[in-house]
């Protein structure tokens, strides 16, 4: 089934729409079971969304005290490095909302290797996340209430790059990636497809004319796209998938 693509005139309108969806889901999750789990994306596109999430009316619908923040991927750089996805979220979101420090679950890039950071993050997910059996695959996978993704000009998403051996990962929840041929030229840590596709609500936020053709190909020729573009392999098992595009 084709995932709905919602085109917006600009990044501001895209971000406002996404903020509304996230706030609605957050309110529903906290009302129903007392907490909300949100996996943030990296890159630059989410900056505007973060700013809207810290402002009324959206911030009023999000119980930040009951919200847990995670990351879909991270560059293997220190948490205070300008390329850190955590640092971007700290400056544009976390510093402006009352989310408890113990609810901010960043990927531990201070560990000696990306492999150790990935292994530790998977342990964090096991400790913090409601997990459930995917009966069709008898696999226990953490389930994010909402998971945000971007897409690069090569069709990568999170840190799942074309040709990466991690694309085929079906057991580990978190993996270290080889060095990508995109900036910044650093190794990454990423959630794998089983975790991404287990989420209840998966939102792509994609901005830029250079990405439009890939979005359309994913929409119109999903089978071909899956071979070429990792973003085309995002296909939630039972969750909602929405594309916010401008
Ligand atoms: C990262 C991101 C990556 C990003 C895309 C789009 O660590 O870089 O997780 O997947 O979402 O590359 O990046 P922009 O939003 O900057 O275009």
C-alpha cells in the first residue's frame, strides 16, 4: 500500500504539520499509558520541527515529563561536537522543554568504538522500551510510539546507506556502520530496519528539490526503489507511515 505523501509549500508549513501529528500522538500515548517514546532524526531538516515542538500550541499537548527521547542514528563524534545529532537536538529542543535528563537517551558516542556504542544503546533500548513479540517473525523488537526519519540525496535514511551491510541486519536492533561516502565522513550508529519498521508512527521529513525525484520513485516504483534507496525499505509492520515533503 502506498504511504501518503503530503507536499508542503515550505519547511515551515511541513514542520507545523508534523508538530501537530506528533503532539496528537504524544497526548494519546500519555493519556492511554502514561508515557510517550519519540525517536529523533538527525541532519538539519528537523531543526524547524523542534522549534515548533517547543512552542505553543504543540508544547502544551506534549507532557514532556512523561516523554522519552531516543535517536534513530548518531555520528560517532563527541556529544559536544558540531556534527552530533544529539547536540542539534539539545540546542533546538531539549534545552527548551522540561524533559527530565533521565528521559534523554542519547547514543553513547563517548565509548571507544562505534560497535561498543551500538551494543550499549541496544542494552538501553532493552531496559527502557516496552517490547513485544512480532508474532509473524517471533522476534522481540522495541516499539517506538513515534519515529522520525530524514532522507539524504542518495536515498539513505537514519544511517542506513546504499550498499551498506547493515541494510540486511535482521537480528540486531542497533548497528555500527562502515564509513559512509557522504558528509560528515565519520562512522555512524543506527537503528536497524526491524526496529524502524516496528514503530507505531513513522514520519519522514524530507526537504529539498534534489530529493523530490527519489520520493516520487519510492512512491511510484517501490520494488525498484528498494534496490536503490534504503528509505524505500521503510515499511512499518503495522504502524502508520507518513511522508512530509517540501
Ligand atoms: C544523519 C541523519 C540522516 C539525515 C539525512 C537528511 O545523521 O545525517 O540521520 O539520515 O536525516 O541525511 O539530512 P538533512 O535533513 O540534513 O537533509
